[in-house]
C-alpha cells in the first residue's frame, strides 16, 4: 500500500478535507474597531486569502466570554456583533470552497486585570500565579497577577459559556468548533496538578482534573454534534507554564484520550513539545504525536514548527493524519498549492505577527502575484 501524503483527502468526522494541509489557529491581535473585539473586513480578507478548496482553517483563538480574554485585540464569540463579524469571515472562506472551525478559548490565569470586567482578577482553578509575564490591554508586558480561584458553583457557568459560544459559532457560519485545551490556558490549568490544587471534585485525581475539559466538550458537542468538534491539547508544551515537568503526564493524557475517543469527535489536534522560540522541550519527549498515536483511533492533526518536508514525513509514517501549519501559512496565503507544486516559500516577518494593520497580514504575495 502507498503511504498517505499531504495531498490526499481526509475525513475528520463530518468534515471532508480535500487535502491534509491545515491552517493552524494563529493569534494575530487585529480584531479592533469601535471598542469591539469583533472581526472586521481586514480579518475576512486575511482568512479568505488562505482558504483553499476543501482545505480546513482553524480560527485564531476566540474568547467565549469577556473574562476569557488575555491579549489585546483578540476576537470574541459571545455577542451579536461577534457573530456578524465572523459571518463575513466564514463567507469569505466558503466562497473559496474552504472549511472553517472556530477555536473556543478561555485563557484563565494568563489574563490580566486590564481585560477583566470591573478590573477584577483573572480566574483559574487555583490561586497559583503562572511563571512568566503577561501582556496587558495596552500591549505592555507586565507581571502576572495571582488569579482568583473559581468557586465550585461558578464552574458550570464557565462551561455554559463554551456551550453558548458553540451555538453562536454555528450562527456565524462555522463548520464546527475546536475546544482549546492547550498552551497553558484555562482547560489545561485544570488538567495539570501544578496549576490545579483544588480539593473538590475538579481537583486531585486525574479523573477530577479532566472533568472540566470533558464537561466543556460534552456541552459544545450537544450543540454542534460530536462529529463537528475537535480538541486541541499540548501535553508536553511549556507555553504559558502549561507543562511544568509533572510526573504522571502520560497517565493523565491516556485517561483524557480514552474519554475523548469514546465521544466520537471529529479530530484531536496535538501540539508538539517545544520550549520558548522552538527550543527543545524540557520534557525530553520528542513527539507527542508518536507517543500518543496508539491511544487515538480517530483523525489526528499535529502542529508545532513543521515544514512541508517534515509534515509530509509524519503523515507518511502514520503518526498524524494531517498537519497544521502556522508561520508558513501566515507568509504563504496559497500554502497548499505551494506544497503541491514544490514552489519556494515566502519568508515570514516575525515583527508583524501581533497587532497592526495589513502589513504582514494581507500583503504576502501568492504564486500568481509573485
């Protein structure tokens, strides 16, 4: 049998992909205007440029509530204006024959009081300050604040925020949703023992720490259908103090993947281990996909610094079914076609990744414009 390639079609639940080059969720901090965090025309142009027939785009992380915001000018999916803004985006993607899922996000303790209604403290499973520094609402680096631990009776309300956001995503024309359980944000904060020191039924044992994730997944699946739900996880990635060298990580994710697999989801999206700026992860794990592939019977998307060559290799080996590309998709709106034809890639400009206008956002040339 021939080995699969990035150019082969793929079924991910209810989503029929014409190829396996996925656009990764990419925070760009360009949802601004009139005091709203709704997407605007520039965002629709950006996503429309990167849509390919039958290709999958995962939206930038999108907060499900005002309390879930942790970076300036990131979009939401909790108000009518958000639905209208995202509808223009999904229309632009669908006009090119593409598919798009909304990545649902709550940053938890990675937020700052400058984003919080009334200037309150960010919320988290426990009052444990994360390592590193935050970015406040003025784009200034500041010290992380010690978050406020969620009360037990507040947690169902946070879960419901994800449920409502999933419904709004359908109204906005998305083809599905992806639950952001990675990169040190609220869901991973519940999963990891160094950030979850609770003694109630959301802390302590692996089953308790996984409870919040599974309740969120069940809530959104009840709205959009499990075959239109993906989940993103980063078991050994140190981003935002998510992984702290904790013993029992494999046992934790063995439980999590077994529970998720029983739900018939569209796909699992794994972030490969990396340290800061692509430095080796202190976990000593080279590939989360290779480690966890035997535990996941469904469609597996992998992300984390892949090139077209290395992405093709991991799909050919069977350690993943598709590859989500980030920085190369920023710089190459027609990345699937460039990979298919072996064309040269545009270099990316890291200085334009976050904030700003069209420069470094919608002005990268395609093959037909070069």
